[in-house]
C-alpha cells in the first residue's frame, strides 16, 4: 500500500502538514484519535475549529452551548499529548474554506486533509460525511497535486449530540467516557472548567 508521502510523487522531500478541519463541539476521543492517525505521516498538524456554537441539549438552549473558544481551549489541552507541532486555529468563516485557502496559499508543502466518511444519521439514513466537502482536491489534481485526502475511519462511533447531552447529565462521567484516556487529572479538571464556563 502506498504511503501518503509516496502519493505526492515528488523528487524533493517537502514538509507534510496534516489538516483536520471540523466543528469539534466538543473535541472528543474520536477526534483525538483521528488527529493522531492523521499525524502519523505528517511533520506537523493544523486543526481548524468551526465557529458555530452547538447547544448542549438540542431542544433546550437554556442548558448552554459549546463555543468555538471552548473547543479551541480543549484542543490546546490535547496539544501536549501529540509528539508533533500542532496549531489550533479558530476558523473565522468555516474550516472548509480555511482548508482550501491554506492549500491554495501553500503549494510548497504536502498536505493531508483528514475528513470523516459516510455515517449514519439519527433517523437511520446515511450522509456522505465530510469527504464530499473536500472532493475538489481529488477531482482537480492538476490544481492540487500537493494535497491528499484521507478518510478518517471512526474509532469511537459517538455522535456529538450524545456527548453534549452526557455533559449535561454528568460531566465527570462524560469526560471519563468520551474524552482521551491519556488525560491526567489536571487536564480533566481544566476541561471540566472550560465546559462549565
């Protein structure tokens, strides 16, 4: 099987950047594992965090929400658990736009974009997932020869709404069940403070 570095078919070795764009409300164990997987063939990473806040309970906004700033703050805690440089960026418009803009502005590096594949929705139907949002990278290879798309296979099949509701029900249990197990007690307390802000 071809590695992503071989995929780029270049003569000189260039820096490879792994990009994980998304909403991350909140960043969970699944997101953490997705980034870990993505960084295996990258020299450094970028996470673009979407700006739209998500209510903790879909039909009850009085329960609060998770904001872009809270999501970034949690990613900042996760950063120290990766062995590669990692930049967490709050997307001013959308993570999709930022990913395409970065690719257009940085054709001197290799880029691996991680995106989720098809997944089942609440009603039992399926969505194309995030891969469809980035198909221009594969359909326009002459424009993006330096970009590869990597489907992120779910290692934790938990939907964001389930995690958000679990936070409302019992934040300590939610952190134990849905957040990375590499976190120490200080990390967990910091995440708890962020989520309760």
